[in-house]
C-alpha cells in the first residue's frame, strides 16, 4: 500500500511538472484524509477518499466527537448512562435513557433473542466477576464455582428488558448490561451514517477487529485483511462492497490467563464459563451491530452449532477458525475470501447453512 502510494505520488509529481512546463493549471486530486481516535479500548481509524480536506476533517471531527460521547454513554463499568441504568435495574426501578441508547438496547434485545441467548449483553455481572471490567487483562484465580452457578441460576437475559420509548425497566434485577459484544459494530453503523449525512461518499472506518465502509476506494472496493490468530500475518483479504461491515471476535487479544491457560473474554451465558475451542469468528454483513453480535454468538455456539445460530440470526457470510487451526466458511464467505501471499494458511472447509431455520419468536 505504501509503495503504491509513493508510486502514485511520484507519478502525480511528474504530471504536475509537465503541466507547469506547458503552462496549464492542473487540478490536484483530493488527498486521503486519515484520523485516529482512542475509544472502546481500541484505536478507531477513519479514512476518507476523494473528499476535499476541509470537508473531510470537519466531518471526521464530528464523528470523533460522537464516538467519544458513545464511549462515555455506553461504558460498562465507568460512571455514565449505562452505569445509572444498571443501578436502576438492580433496584427494580425504571430509568429513562436517550433515544440512541434505547434503540441500541432494542436492537440488542432482538439479536440476543435471535441467537437463542448465546449473545446476551444482560450477563454483565458474569463478565465483571471474570475480571473483564478493567482496562488490563485479569490475572489470578478464576471465580468460585458457587459464585458463577448462582449468577447463571438467576438467568439474566435481554428479553427481561421492557423498553417503551426511552423508558427501560427489567423484570429481572439480575440483569446488568455490558454492551461490549456489539457496541463497536453499532457505533461504526452510527459513525458511517453520520459521515454519509455530512456528504462523505467514500470512507473506511477501522476499529481493531471491526471494519465498516462507505462507498469505494476509487474504481476498486475497499480491501481489508482478516488477521491470522496464530501468527503475525493474515488469513485472507476481503473486498468490501459499499456499506458492508466485517467483524471478527478473537480470543487472541483479551483473555484471562491462569497458570498459562487462556480463558476467553467471551462467556457462555448457559454455563457462566468462558467459551472454548474457537480462536476467531468473522462475520460479513450490511449491519455492523449484527455482524459484531453474531461473531460473539457463533464463538459461544461452537464448532457444531454455529451454522444453526448463524441462520437464526440471519447472517450468511461467516468464517470460523478452531483451536486446531481448521478454517470453516459458509459459501457466501468463501466466495469473498481472497488469498494473500499465494494461499490460505490452511484449507478452507465450506459449510452450508441449514435452510428453514425459524428465528425464535421474540416478545
Ligand atoms: P471483541 O471485544 O474482541 O471485539 P466481542 O465482540 O466478542 O470481542 O466482545 C466481547 C465482549 O463482549 C466481552 O469483553 C464482554 O464485555 C462481552 N461478552 C462476553 N461474552 C458475551 C456474551 N455471551 N454475550 C454478550 N456479550 C458478551
Ligand atoms: Mg462481537
């Protein structure tokens, strides 16, 4: 990419020189504008293509402001709106949130229900006792079985939430919201909508494991890489169609280390224990929130059940890599995977999604 840019710059310089010599004024193309923000515990990079610099910087600044606000409002363990809502739920009180958070909770409730509760942001207490409500990875002993079993027995679920307009209450005081499994995807959906509203037609938003695009990169699509979970490198590249999102849930970045054994930060709500057996799941979709939620749900579902859960959640393009390095992909994903450096790190096994899976009825 860098080499390509340098070559492009050199040829532009040559053109400009020729134009001066000929006495002709040559319009300069708009430069790529790139800015980075630190939100959601990760770097979010926004890059525009073919947009005048002033317009791009103004739009990106607005989006950056919105992302900081969201980061604050949706934070699971720092003072903010979500923390206030969690306190109200624990007390059995109703709480009024802003419209964006109400919409996010409605979407999360729907996705949790469709996943059969494998993705369920209501399990905040479990995530907290595993030590993931901190900026650094937890260490030490795993929580006692009695604590985990007692939390699971209280069955906190998103479908316990009653959301009317912007008023939120829960039938179950054990619900504690942690939006970490889909907040990044939902935030990039909102950020992309903001950029479009500002008249930006071509951009990419990249947030560690999550990418969302608007339009194209000139004549070609935006092309992104899926990281290899086992070594420095990539599994494959994907050329994103306009307005697509690609989210990867991985167990190689955040985990609980006990005596050299890694426990995932993705918890199986059925057992209260970290899921096992999978190192990464990538989902390509037109909704960032759904892709992100599904990547988490399919990690919990595991190697046997994920196709059924993908079908129930309405996602079609999925890639899964198991602990032993086996790569599985749905036909829709396989068609989009482009080998990098001559091939994939292992054969890609194509898995069809079941047909006729009916999404659960979500009250
Ligand atoms: P990443 O943070 O790597 O993008 P995920 O999107 O899978 O990974 O989100 C993992 C986060 O989601 C955890 O850190 C935790 O806050 C939360 N979480 C863990 N397990 C679940 C689950 N089963 N359902 C919903 N949220 C979960
Ligand atoms: Mg996720």
